C-alpha cells in the first residue's frame, strides 16, 4: 500500500510534466496547425534555462525561476519569427521535418553551451519528505502535481475568461474571420508560441530535480507528449492532461509492476491502439468523414 | 527515358568516384548507397502515395535483424537469409498497413513514429533473439562466385549494382499502372476511387514496396557493417530518410538518390565548423525546406525550364488544382 | 414509375434516405435509369442532387434504401468496385490528377478495364482523346490546360473507363457559351457511339431541355416530379419549388 501511494505520486508528478508538455504542443497545434516536433526540445531548454540562471549564474530561487521563464518567453518569440513564420505555409510533412531540424539545432546548441555532462537542478523543497499512510513521498512530487493543477486552472481562466484568451481561441478556430474582425492575428499567434514556450519552461524547471538535466532529454519527452496527445485526443486540452497523467502513471507503475525494460511499450502500445481504434482519442471530437 | 539516363549518370558518377577517393570517403559512399536504397523505397510511400511514414527505419531494422539472426543463430548463408528477411518485412508491412493506412497526415506520422519506437524497445529488450542493446556482431559478409564482397571499394560496386537494379525497378513501377494509381491516390483520393482505383489496396501496395526496399537496405547494412544494434534503426534515422527524400525532391528516384548522398555527406563536410556542426546542420535543413520546397530535383527542373507553359486559354486563370 | 422493374434498367435506386444527424438530405428517393437513357436530375440548390450522386457512387452510405447496378445490388460495395461494375462520374468543378499528364490521366481512367497491356492502354487513351478532339494536348501537364479543357479531359477520363451509366455533376458550370455548345455536341455523339446511360445534374435549363429524355425533380430531399422535359416544365409543383412557396400560393 505504501509502495503504491509512492508510485502513484511519482507517476502523477511525471505525468504532470508530460501533461504540460502536451498542453504546449496542443495549444500550438490548435492555433497554428503546426505539429511541433521540437516540443521536447522546448522542455529541455526550460530545464537548461534553469541551469543557466540557478546553477551557472547562481541566482537565488525566485529570481532564477523568473529569469529562466523570461528566457523561455524570449525563445518562444524567436521561434515564432525564425521557424514558424517561414514554414507556416508549408505542407504538414515539411513542417514536421522543419521542426525536427530546428530541434537538432537546439539540442546541439545546448550541447555546445552546457556540455554533455548532466547537471542537477535543485528543487525549492529539496530533500523534504512527506509521510502519508506509511509512505514516504518527496515533497517535490506533491508540489509538482499541485503547481500543475494551479497552472491548468490559470490557463483555463486565461482561455475562457479574458479577452486575450478568447481572441486566441477565435484565431485558433478561424484565423481569416478573426483577421476580418480586426484581431491582431500575428500578435496573437506570437503570443501562442510564447505561451507554449512558457509552459514547456515550467515543465522543464519541474522536471530538472526529478531527472538529471541532460541535453538529450528532449526526444523522450516529445515522444511521451505525442503519446499523451493521441491518447487524450489530438487538439483537446483536457485530453492532453488526461493523456499526460496516463502516460506518466503507465511509465512509473509499468516499470514497477510489469517490467522496467518494457515500461514505455505500454504508452506507445496504447497510443497505437488508440490511433487504430479511436483516433480521436478520449476527449477529441469525432473525426467527421462528411465532405 | 530521361530518368533512366539520370539514374545511369548518378550510378556512373559513384563508380568513377570509387577509383579516386579515400577509404573514408568510400565508406561514406557505401552509407549513402545503402540509405539511397531505403529512400528510393520511401519514395513509393511518401513521394508517390503521399503516406507520411516516420517508421521507415523499423523496416530497415527488420530486414537487418532478420538477416543477422538467420546468419548468426541459424548459420544460414547471407544470400539465403536475405530472402525471408525481406519477404517477412514485406508481410509485416502488409499486416500493419491495412489498419494503419486509414490514418492520414500527422496521425499517420505519429502512428508510424510510435511503431518505430516500439520496434526499438523490443529490439533492445528481447535479448535472447536480438542481443539487446549489445546488438548482434560477426554477421558474415557476402561471397559471389568464390569472391568475397569485402572492403569498401568492392562493396561499393556491389551496392551500386543493387541500387541500379532497384532504381530501374522503381522507374518501371513509376511508369506503370500501379505507379500512376499511387500518384492519383496522392493527388485526389476521391477522384482516384472514382476511376476504379482501390485506394486502400494501392496505399498498402506502396507501403509494402517501401518496406521491401527498406529491408534490402537493412540486409546491405548488416553485411557491410557486420553488426546491428537498436540504435542503428531509431526514429532519428527514420526522420533522416524522410529528410533525404524531401531535400532531394520527393516523387523522383533521382531525387531520392541525390538527397541520400547529400545528407550523408553534408554533416561530414560541416565537421570543419567544429563542435557546433550539427546545430548548423539543423539550420541549413530549415533553410533548404523554406527556400527549396521542391528539393534539389525541383531546382534542376526549374533551371531547365525557366518558364512554365502558360495557360492556353483565358479560362486557365480560374482556380484549379495545382500540384 | 415502375421502370425500375423493367429488364433494360441499368441503374435503380429505391427508397434512398440519407440523414446527417437530424437533417434529412434525401427522403425515400427513387431513381431508375434505362439502358442508354438520358435522365436529367434538377432541383434548387440544396435539393439533394449531389448527395444522391454521392450515395449512388458510394462516397456516402445511405441511411436506408438499395442501389442495383446492372441487376446486381451494389449498396454495400465501395466506390472503386461500383466504378468497375460500370458506373462513371465527373465532379462539380472537375478533379484531375495534377501530377500526371493529360494522357496519363486518361490511362488511369482506362485502367479499370483490366487485361490491357501498357501500350494498348496508351493507344486506347489516345484514341479517346482523339475522339474528343484533344489529342494534341496528350503530353501536356494539367496545369497548362484551360478550365474548359480540364473539364473535357475529366469527361474523357470517365469515358475511357467505358461506363454503362455516366453521372455528370454540373458539367457546364463555369464554361462559356461556345464551350457549352461543344459539350452538348460531344454528349450527343458519345451517346450515339457508346450507348451509355447518362444522369445529368445541371442548372443550365436550356441544356437539360435539349438533351434529356426524362427529367427528375428533387426538392428538399424529395422527388417532387418526373416526366418529359415538357411535362416537368408545366408542373406547378416544379414551378413552386423554383420560384418559392409564395408563387405557388399566388397561382391558386
């Protein structure tokens, strides 16, 4: 029982990180139609933005976090201008390869800057443990789950209760009409990329103390975020959350109860099964075949 | 006819190079030829039928592992082992194709990506069969009429011969009923069905053809390197194959070969830039995608025919379907 | 009415109903086409004409009803098998394969007649193009054709498949007057040579009246009239459908 509680908490914490990565991926996809294969590198950069401010520059925690997120916002803007705008009119496959290519650049730029030696990012609640029903749980895992829940709440408020969020959704649904209505579509698209970069940044900062900060961490995260998105439903925010939590739990519980070698096969097996049986995922809208 | 000549020119260029370049360049040329076989195959699925596959290196891996296992564990000759390795890969593609190819666009891309990841996980963990992450070593090389196909130069001649046969076969398919049907399916599935084309059947055929070529590439890889491991067939390689096809020019056999050669050599040429060469490589790829959307073959075509034939009637200005 | 029962019927659709959610696009529609007959299908926009073609060709499954082609129930067959069984269709704005040349487009259309060698296939395609007066464009890319020629190439592609029933979805839309005259002359010639039955959806009433032997009128997914062009023209229900309910009431 104590084991199970511990595993569930760790699974939910990891799942929260995947969920945030998946949400960033989905927000970008809904608004711009871009299937961002560099999404995993966004999270990696988030972790290393933290490494830069907290470890290398040695800033105190709140300042370091703020600095890292400011770097990520800047990165989102840069990505919008340098990658999204030139590729935005290209076919799906060109965008896929283009974001993969830029992912290679990001990964190797990080390698050049930080080297291949992994870093350890310290949690604000480093070393603190919580005891629940006989189970000892790292406080960081609980904090990650709580912070993610808060963040999702804030995101919901932003998208549903603010003029900015409603304008973003209008652009996502129909950019041409939104433009005719006088919305500043380009600014809103740029903000979408900034928001995605910020979410990935937070995911990266939370992941840093759970994994070692390694420049190669982007690809596995991207694959998990894709699986989460398909399972939850492509383009659906609740789907990204549910899918992320499922993939995190499957990974942690699968490693413990099934086989640590095949733990990832559960998530990808579920993803392929969903694609074949229910490609719209759990929360996605029905894919209509009407012309 | 022109495409046969272009293919011949490319292969002869490879042959000529085999006499003048260094051992190291010969090795890269061999890698390029093996990749070219895989990419000419991928051209059936993506270039002709429009199926975005990020699982191509799993099929290369199935062929390579098939040959590796049959030669090292069962003691078969590599020639004999290649037959079930390639045929089995084709069967696997057919079995996967029917359910999978109902998906389109990025759904198919992610599904095939998931397949490739799953292949890697199985290959890394089914240790009794695959040797796990240690891979399978000491795969025997080929012998032809008493001569061992060993050494980079000899192997390159053999590889070019294989590429010539498969390239010609691809050109023949391109100009056949099946080739036209694949292109019709990519252009317009509904209109294709309306001419009596079995869209699913043709898509699966394209997928199986691409897997067969991939498996041959895998067999070549196994008998060239004498070693296979899961990392040789991961998603990064699948993405590289697709990049090669797009950079060379999708829909063209020559484009597939040029793309495979260029993206094999480009990272090596960029090594002079020092440690950051892969970062530069990514940016360069992005620039190629943005500025050369039809690839190098498309550029050559534009250069040859600078002005497109104008519409022959005023009605031509109407919104029509453009390639 | 019971032409569907007669021996020479090539295409008979009976009781076709198609619902999209709560919307009834077609309600119990019957349509039968005799061997070599020329039937026009008319009705206001949104009457369900294109939906009926989609159901007949298998692009969309009917909620209920049956389709019999040449004595064989094809209701459950996928599109390509219906085409091979003798159906042919053009699209509202013409849909060609832009990556193939003109003659290759025709060869795709002819390929479902199996057993032809590659060279025979090409000869057949060139002959079809010649019949339509298009042989000089055989090796052109589709992008070089005018809109009118694209539509003629599409028609040629369908004919190359030697259908027994040809379904034409507004073939004259977007054509200029000369092109419409040309199209009508071609359609007459085709019927004389091929003995193919035609179902024509068309808004150009002049064309319908001059070509059709029988006219079927749809409105709001129902068949409201059927008869010779003259009969249909005189039918008050048809007038009401085209002019709106107000006119019908005014007539009473």
